[in-house]
């Protein structure tokens, strides 16, 4: 099992945290600021997309780091 001070484990944890925060900001921005309407030029769309990218990256790196032994 990987040590919690391992840089890879810390990176995955940071990506997970960033994903949760960006997804929450993007989704709540769509609901409250844009009236539930999704517009592609909104900064909340970029935040939501970055959150999805962070989530995929953390999943990929988590699997990769678990199988490196």
C-alpha cells in the first residue's frame, strides 16, 4: 500500500479535491447565475469541464499508481 507522503498519492488527492470543488462551482453556477440554462461561453462551463477532467485524471492516476508494484 502506498504511503500517504508519496507524491503520487498527494497528487491524486489534490485532483480529487479539485474535481469536487470545480464540479460544485460549475453546477451551482449554472443553476443560480444562468437560471438553469447552460451556455458554452459561461465561466461555469469551463469550471465544470475542468472538474470532469480532474475527476478522470484522478481515476486514471489512482488505477495506475495502485498497479505499479
